[in-house]
């Protein structure tokens, strides 16, 4: 019997000739062309003296000769510096803007990732007079609105028609980091919130954001940024005034600079993932313009060079005992233990805490916990107050914590999860790492 051939996934033409970022060398800040001196000082205050290869490659395609003429797809491992790779050129490009309005939107699938990215922007944007906002549902929507929208000053004793105040509502932020759900809340209900002036859209952890609908956030954002036609959305008059003060952004369809069939000035898109999908049916949703793929190597999936990987095979019932022995040998070194599910995370963490002689602090990180608890746990882990973090897949995508030298996969992962979890070891500022798979 002849086995049927597996259906191959077609590869888009532009994905066949990627730029290999590993061919780039690190670049000292003082040699980086066109870098604003204020940003250079901000980076130095962060302890950054040079840019990693992926950051240099993106800079060249945005601020250098590339000059944002193409949309960018960045396929680089977690921990390689992707966040700063897109944050720095966006802040550089917006540094000359004198009128405050929302010009850059970064969308991420989880609150923790959004908080991490917001911290990066907040470390450099104020140096050039830019404000960064956060919309993730961490606080009430009323509190977020007060942070995102600036209301006009009203004179006492004068009555105002609310409809007359609508055009005078202005954005308080230049850059917004958001999760899809809360972004849609503001689009649908927040008066004065508009995407009309948006210049840059970053879709971080693209695979996950395209795999799940999230209230159709992507087509909504693309429509609201590419047209001033209020008929697209019946509620546009009440929640999306297109004029901010005297400023108005008009995107016309035409053939300027080769953008036939595209609006110009166009919305520049940057999409990122450690395992960027090659399924055209998903990527077509992004409506990419002349996209350029930046990847970390020729192989489809790639583990960090300095990573030492081991496999321990044992009986299933002995796995917890082997894990305890491993943690004892590691002492107080930071370690992350990944499991296959949220339930497994909770059970394993509870079990490990029964072993009082470990003399280390072990905490759980999973979606079973409230956001405030997860954020507090992650902060304590970063500060070294917790030595071992037991986590599910929620922590593998895009999160980054310095000082972690050991990764243990308590349950054998698939290749995609292995790539993400190994990314914890990929930052060049870290020494050699060890990853251990425990298999029954």
C-alpha cells in the first residue's frame, strides 16, 4: 500500500530569499549611523554599548538605506534582542514629530509580554520627548482612558456641548503597547481614540496573534488606518473623530513612489516571531507591502550555539525525584522548569514545595493565577528572590529574564516550544547555558 504524500505548505516567493542576520556583526553605538545622540545616551544608561546583529540588520532596513520602504518580517529566536530591534528605529523616526498623536501601535498576545515591551519603549522614548501608553486591562478602562486621551481645558461657568468637544480630544501618547482585546475595547468605546495618524504597526508573536481571532482586531485596525470613509464603521462618528485639533492625516490611493493600489503615506508593518509561520493563508491577512524576511539562519528552526542540551530518560514515577536531585545540584542558580500544561505546572510546583530540604524558593507561573500575582512572581524572580520558576507555555513566548542559566523541560516539548524555551538562553550577554529534557 502506497502511503499518501503529506501535503506541503507553499512558501511565499519573498520568503525564499531571506536576509541572514547572523552575517551581521555587533555595532558599537558610536558607530551606528544617524542615531540620535539623546537615544545613544539613553541606551548607555541602560547598560547597552552596542547593538546585536538582528538590531543592526533592522536598523539598516529602516533608518539606513532601506528607509522603511518595505514591511519587515523578523524571524529570530527569543532573547536575541527583537524588541529593541523595532523599538529603536520607531522612536528614532518619531523623534522629530512636534504634534502629539498616536503614531505607533505594538500588539502582543499577553499582558506580561506587553508590560515587558512597554518597559523597553519607556526606557528610550522620553529621551526624545515621546510618550508611551499601555492598554492591557491591568487597570480599569476608565483609568486607561485618562492616561491615553487628553481632554481640553474647560473654562468655569461655561456650558459645553459634548459633541463640540469631540474634535478637541487628543491622544496623550505617541506609542501604544496593547493586547488585542483591550485595543478593541478602546476602538469601540473610547471617545477620541483614533488610529487615523498611525504610521507604524508592530505585530509581535505573530503566529499566536494570527492563530486566534481576538475579536477580529487585525482587519479592524487595517481598515481604520487605510481609509477615512466613515461608512466602514457605523459608530465612527461617535468614537473615532478623524480630526485631532488642526491635524489631519489623509491617506490617498495612488501610484506615488510605486505604491500602486496602496494608500500613501502607507502604514508600515513589522511582524515578529521566533517561529514565523510560512502559511500564506495566515500571512495574507497582514496585507504586507513588498515584505522583506530577516532570519537568524538558513535552517528552518535553530537552537542557540552556546546552548548545551541534555536528555535524561527515566521511569515516569521517578521523574519528580530526579528533578529534586537536579535542583539540589544547581543550588541557588536561577532555573525555569517548563511543563506541558497549566494543571501540570500547579501539581509539580505544589509537590516540589513539599521538599523543605531544597533550601530554595520555588514558585508557579501560569494562567491559573491572577495577572497581579504573575507580575509579582516574575518581578521577584528577576530580582533573585525566587530561584526556581515552574511554568507552562505561557512563559516561553517572547519573555526574557536575565541571569537564568538552566532550563528544564519536565515534559518533552514539540520543536516550536523548544525553540521558544531555548530562547531564554540566547541573549549574548549571558554565559553558556544548559537545557535538560526529562523523558519517561
